[in-house]
């Protein structure tokens, strides 16, 4: 077995002895030595404020993501590369984890729902206020983001923390950026304050995000 996910909320309800037996059984099923120090290291991740922490144990990675304790073989830990993809103005971009569709739509066809236009998976931009070409990439050190409705910049890391996005998922989330590398949209989460629709908008670019299960989510099915 290459990966096991444990519900920390349930595990924390048991006494220390049972917790240790659960961890030992988990390590045994993964052919990992059940040394006492390893078990203690792993159980230490159950403490408060440990989310995002990880431990390396002889080829095995143990990490805490909110209410999940994830134990997996190091070879299964995936790291998205730094490749960029150019987003077509109209068409479809198929990536391993998602499909992103773009199209030009009439202004009159856009309707608001409860005063909001678009959703987490569909966004609209004033095309005349965008800098092309648009590209898709993953997060990078120093990334900042201007949330919709705000003027000031915010560190992307802080946005993820506020939205309680697990450390594991952050590496996989895709960003739509413009020619200046400014983040237009955290795909599937939030759009920026760049190029919003106004009464003067004449051309509208619609971007739709269709996600596929992340490796972790596939393993849970």
C-alpha cells in the first residue's frame, strides 16, 4: 500500500495506547519499521497548530493537512513542475488535472445570481482591460493577489490560509496570469480585482474550469 489517510479527529478520541497501535498497524501495512520513535514523531502531528507540518521517515512522508494525517511512500509525493501553458482566447486547454475552456460571450448574455457574476469555476473578464497572452501556471515564491472587491495586494499564501486550502492542494492549484504575470484567477477558488465587468464593458472573456480529482482524492475513492 503506497498511501494511507487517517482522520485525525477520530484518532484523537482514542487513548494513547490505541493511537499507537493504529499507527504501528499502518506502518506495518506499508512495510515500514514500527520503531517507537517513528510512532511518536507521527503522533506528535496530532497536536494543535500542526497543520502543514511534515516528517520524513526513511523514504516515507508523513504530513498533516487539517483533519487528515497522510502517510505515503516518498516516490508517490508529486511536485508540479514550473511549466507554463498559454491559454487560447477561444478554445480548450486540456491539462492532467483539469480542462480550462475560454470563449468570447455577448455582454447581454451574462446574468447575475444574488448580485454576483460568475462562480468559483466560471469567471468573466473585461477583455479590453486584459494583457495578453494569458497563461496558466502553478504558484511561485513571492506571488501576490488582489482579491475581487479590494485594491490592496495580498500574499497568495495568506489567501490560501484564509480559505483553509490544505498545504498539499496548494501545489496543484492552477493560476491564470496575464502578460505581466499578475494573477487574474485562482482557478476554482477566487478571481482577482483585475478587469472586472462594468457598464462600459464591450467585450467579455469567459473562462470555465473543469477540475479532475487530485492524486490524494483519487486514492480516497
